[in-house]
C-alpha cells in the first residue's frame, strides 16, 4: 500500500512539473501582458497546497506584471490566491494585507466569486490570529457576497460552519448551535454525509456546553455512525469521547472501552487534541472507579503531550486532574501545589484572553482605518486617471484646434491666391478686349 501511494505521488509530481513548465513557457513567449499574468498565476496555483512557498513565488511574479500594467482583475485574483498560500504558510498578517487590497477591487469590478473567496481567506486569517470578531465579520461578509454568485453548493455550508466555530470559541453556544443546525439542514438536503456529520458535530458540542446532554448524546451517536462510513477519524474521536463521558454512569465498562478506541484512533490518525482528550477521559474514569495509580499515569501522559505542544488549556486541565488524584490519595501538599499551578495557568489564560480582546479591538480599528485608506487611495488614483484623461483630452483638443487653424489658414491662402489669379486673368481679358475694340474702331469705313 505504501509503495502504491508513493508511486501515485510520483506520478502527480511529474504531471505537476510538466504543467508548470508548459505554463512558464507560455509566460516567457507571450507578448500579451494579461496572458503572462494568467500563466504565472496558474503555475503558482499548482502549489497552493503542496508547496505554498513556491505558490507565493510564482504568484508574486504574476502580481508584479499585473500591477505594472494596472490590470486590476489580475491584481485581485493574484492577491486572493497569494492570501490563500500565505494562510497555508502561517503568514496570516500578509494574508490579511492581500485580502484588504483585493476586496475593494472585487467590489468595484463586480467580481462576485472572487469577493467571496477574499472574505473567506480574510476570515481564516483572522481565525488563525485569534481575532474572533473580525473573523465573524469576514465570514458574514462572505455569506452576504454569495447572493447571486455562481458557487459550489457546499461552500455556504463551510463558511457557516466557520462562523459557528467562532461563536463556539467565544462561548456563545446557542449562536453556534443555530449556525450548525442551518448547515446540517442544508447538507441533509444535498445528501452530503460528511457535511451532515460536521453540522451534527457543531450541534453536539453546543448542546453539551449548554447542558443538554441527552440531546448531545443523540447527535454524537449519529456523528459516530457517519464518521465510520466516510472514514473521518477526527469526527469519530470526538463522538466516541463524548458518548463515553455521557454514558459512563449507566455503562462504565462499555464507556471505558469506547474511550480506549477513541485513544487508539486518535493516535493512529495523528489527532493530538483527540489523543489528549481521550487520556484525560481515561484518567477521569480511573478516578471514578478509584484506580488512582492508573489515573495518575493517564493524566501525566496527557500533561506531557500538552506541554510539548504548548496547549495551555489542556495543561491546566491536567493540573486539575492530578490535584484531584493527589487529594484522593492523601497527598495534601502535592494537591496544594498542583492547585496553585492550575490557578496560575488559568489566570494566565484569562489575562491572555483579556489582552488579546483589547488587541483585537485595536486591530479592528486599525484595519478599518487601513481599509478606508485603501479605498481613498483607489479613489484618488481614479481621480488622477480622470484628470490625466481630461488633460490629454484638452491637449488633444488644442492640438486639433491648432491643426484646424493651420488647415483653415492654408485654405484661406490658397483661396486668396486663386482669387488673385482670377483677378489677374480677368484684367488681362479686359485689356485684350479694349485693344481689340480700338483696332476695330480705327479700321472701320466712314459713314456715307
């Protein structure tokens, strides 16, 4: 199986290189700037997922040509694709900057699909930066921009799920549930099992957080069934973890077996968060069944993994678990120390959230100012172009008037010359007539 995957990967790499070389050949040979822009951009898009740094390299070359020739449609598309690559590279502020330039261009040129993509990229960047409210604004704008746009039917569901996740992180669980339910209903109407499971996952987490355990249990069981069908290990781990915790007191042995399965699946799929959650669940089950030594082992394993990845929320949870174990085993000094570590970590997390919330407000204000500056600069640029066109028009008009005056002067001069010639000719004719008359008069016979 591994050899087959390696062979397929090699084939894909060869095809990608061939396509890239073909596009770069077009870019080198063409004299049409727009063709060069599209060729370089398409070459970059080949690497958006696999090698985003290469994607940035080629798309930046394309953007340089587009900006040099003031090809605005090309500028917008290049910045949208480069923002996507920047997100994949973890350069989220650079992604935000590209989106902020692309959005006003897309609005002005009525580029609906591209406007949706810009807002979605912007929302993802703010999400990764932890700026929840700005992410909400961007995803909401993406949903609004979808009206009248020709998009894949699953795209609104994905954006709505992103919105639900932001409200979930803010602790606004009913709002998260409402968005998840809307996504679930649309996915069910489409018959897309994976998206149905995603919607149910959001609804289950929100219901759990709102204390509606029976409702959440039903959602989790459906998620588990679909996750097995579509082979989604992350959703399966989430469902198994929560089903086990909710059903433990009715079926402790079955619940512990389910939690062991969740741990095995998470470990096999590289789902570190799911793995830590399963270890913490197993530690709780061991505490509840008074197997404190085993509980301590599970909790310490979870703590070690959380500390390695700087997952401070999970580190705090592990300190709390270990302090409970210490208290249950009579280790009061250890219990005191672990509780102090928990409170310190919890206070640090709370303070960080407050600081981040303040920074987010400042960033939102600065972003609004920057977006206004971009619009103002664009308007000034358009005004300068209009003035230049008017100036060129005036120069052209004056030049035309000058040419017309020269032509009229030439025609007047020609007309004057013709009139002089005609006058001279008439004068000569009259003189000739006079001479002829005189000769005739002198040669005539006298009267009888």
